[in-house]
C-alpha cells in the first residue's frame, strides 16, 4: 500500500529580526550571517506564542485548506524539542486547541504521541505514521504529523546567529497527491553524542558548534550509505558503471540549522560519492590540488577537528570544489530552491527539513518544471545524535496542492523587531499580555497557571 504526504500546512510567526542589523549589534560582520551562514531574517515568537500554538495553527491551516473534519484524522503526532512538560504530550494541547474550533471531544477517536530526538524526530514520526497507513490500520483516515519548534540560543553565543521558529503540519494518507514514500529504503544511523543537548529545566541548549557541524555530516553520510544499499537491493535505483546514487535523486532536502548547512552537506556527500568514480580525476585536475586527508587514520571527530592543517586545507579544497561547474550544476538543480525558505525564516529545528521541502516545491514549480515522477531525497539529522535518509516520488496530483503555495503570503505581513524588543522577548522580560502583534484566525497562549495545584496548566484562545 502507498503512503505519503498529501499536503503541507505551515505557520511561521510574523515577528522577525533582520540578520544584518542583528550582526552589527553583536559586533559581527553582517556578511558572516548573510553570506557565511545564509541567513537574512530569523522568525521570532511573540510573548503569547509557544510551540504548541504554532503547531495547532499549522494543523488548522492544513485542515481548513482541505476541508477536513476531525473524523478524517486518525492520528495526530507532534514532534518537537521545545517541550515544556515532562509528561503531558504536546499533541494533547494541540487537540485541545483544535477542539475549540471543531467542538469538544471531536478528536476523541484520534491517537498520537509527542516524539523527541532533536531535529530528526519528525522524520521518525513520518516513518511510523507511513507504516501505520501501509499496515492498513488507518481505515481511510489521514495522519497529521506536526513538527514545531522555537530555536533559541543564549544571548551573545554563536548559536544566537542561527535562531528561528515555526511549525509545519504534514497530512499523510494512502493516496497522497504530493509525495509517495519509497518503501523499504528508509535508513538510519545513531550514536550517543553530546554535540547539542538541553538538560531538564534549561531553556537554551548547550552546543559544541563545530563538533555538531562535523557530526551532522558524518551521521548523514552513514545513513546515506545504508540507504544506497537498500535502494540498490530493492531495485528502485540501478547504477551503471561510473554512476553515483545521487545522479538518480532529482532533488535533495537536508536538515537546515542554517541555510548554508545544506550546501556544506551536499558538498560533503557529493565528494564522498564521487571520490571513487572516473569523473573525480577530472575534477581534481580542475581544482588543482589533491583532496586532503587527516593525519590520524582513525578519523575521530576530535582528531579531525584538532588537525588544524587538515581542517584549513580541507576548507580550501571544499571552497574550490563548490566553485566547479560540476558541483554548481548539482547545487542549482537539486538543492538551491530548498534553501530559500531557511534564508527567510531561520532554524526551525524539527521543521527545518520540511520547510526546505516546502520551499523546493514552491520555487521549482515557479520555474515551470514538471515535477511529476521526480524523486526527492531527504537527509534528516538530529543532535544527540541520529540521521535518517529516505526518499519519495512526486505524484500526478501534485499541481493541485502546490499551485497556490506562496511562502510570503502564507507568513503574512511581518514586523521587524528592534534589538531592544528582541532581547526583552528573548529574556522573558515582557509580560505575556504585552504582545506585539494581534493575529487573526490563530491560537494564542493566554495563561500559564501558577497556583500549586494547577501549576503549568496552559490556556489558549482562538482569535477568530
Ligand atoms: P561560528 O564559529 O560562529 O562560525 O559557528 P564560523 O566561523 O564557522 O563561520 C560560519 C561561516 O561563515 C563559515 O563558512 C565562515 O567562513 C563564514 P564556511 O567556511 O563554513 O563555509 N564567515 C564569513 N563569510 C563571509 N564574511 C565574513 C565571514 N565570517 C565568517 N565576514 C555555528 C557557526 C553554526 C557552528 C554556530 O552558529 C552554532 O553553534 N550554531 C548552533 C549549532 C548548529 O547549528 N549546528 C549545526 C549542525 S548540528 C544540527 O544541525 C542540529 C541542530 O539543528 C539541533 C538539533 O538537532 O536539534 C543544531
């Protein structure tokens, strides 16, 4: 049985900080953000928003767009790493909010959990729900998988340059108009790591930035190799002499903690895949330098990062490689459109990969390309750490779903925050009722109880 994504709803908060202004305020060259990291704006939540109401807003949008009633939904999963309760799952809050619109107990028949594994958990939720559908358990109903996060780092830290917020709701069923997942090829890798983590009670993560960059690349490469084995064994891709598996993946979407990570990851994966192929010799000749190798043959992350001579040569090699016509061709045709959304919005943690997919669909469609039958490959990464690589094929009904997609109109009119407003919100110095924007047709957080017997209970309101 087929299973895949039928439609996508997004909700992005309308407050933002401008990357160039922000860089200046932090004494950083604006070019580092705009060119080095690929960030122009970062979406920020208002005082009356939390990850649960972002998720409910995204669900409501996709349900309204498709005229769905709660009866059409069999499962509602929320994947997040911005959880605010150790026990009560975020999907229960979302159901509570949706029932304000659709009526009390209207979702009673529905099941679901909150999933956690940093940014990769949404991909595990998609996989589990696709298998629920494939197993014939859905009885004609849809699953909603919502990825929702607020990427928030300490003031003044290097992570502060890579923030963002938003939610994406994906509607899954057995006759998807948008993308049908390739079956039996989903591949994963996993390792106990401390590249990025957020201990209980801490609002912002502890991050080892350069370590996390390299670990991301290694983990995704490991998962891609496992995907390759499965795809060849399943016969969905057949390689001829001198070909790479990436030649058969029309579009690539990567987890995007910042937009340029997509380019970095693509370069790393392409180098790994092409290295053993005849085409590599020609590329090395063009670049004019041999590909550097680390001194320590064990190649642990610590030893690679500590090998400053290798790191600097490898950096130089990567820069030259990414300028070659061969790489530029892969970059422009397979990934560039997926990076636009991230540049406008920033890091959405669990939702970043799917914002990339959404962005690719919109901007490739605008080019007039017929996407039917094209294969999308997904490289998902979550710190801590695990990667997942999977793929799917764009379906004949895709045009109906994506013809009206427009990120700018879907976000709506945005308001730029001053540095003072941003810092007040970031440091929780502004009261909940001192919100900057008044949203229409959306859920907002109105209260968090403080009396002992109700401590932590949240109340939401639908601004109709
Ligand atoms: P950093 O040390 O501030 O920056 O850390 P950098 O020195 O690496 O510079 C960044 C880029 O800007 C480099 O480009 C510089 O050359 C360039 P690259 O060489 O890599 O192509 N640059 C400039 N370009 C033009 N003009 C200039 C200039 N200066 C520098 N003047 C880092 C950056 C991303 C590590 C930091 O922001 C950070 O720690 N962020 C948070 C962690 C993170 O995003 N890690 C990514 C991988 S792990 C992951 O994705 C998981 C995550 O999403 C969490 C989860 O799974 O839950 C984070």
